[in-house]
C-alpha cells in the first residue's frame, strides 16, 4: 500500500553534501522508487554557509520525488 510522505530539509538535491541532507534524501528517493508519494519541502539554497538562493523557487520533480522549494529570506549576520 503506497504511502504519502513528506520530508522537510534545509537543502535538497543530487549535488548537496551533508549528513542529514544525504541520508534523508536517500530515504526519500528509495520510498519514491518503491511507489510511495514523496514530497520534499526545502529551500532554494545550495550552500549552507551563505544560504544564498541558488535553485528556482516552486515545484519540480527529481528522481520521482516532488520538490517544493522556498526562497531564503535575507538574514542578519
């Protein structure tokens, strides 16, 4: 029986390196590959040092996973 799953990650993508991001991304992809409906909610950031928006905001699909990206607001350092 297929499940509906959502993952909330600070960053997501094939080229994103990070412990939590790598593990959760792999689990999301495996679940999608077995037929589950998987959505990842994440930011448009690629770099966890600058948090600059790199990816386009909105909905896309990557490896059978629905990805919803949200812009990172300007922040005070």
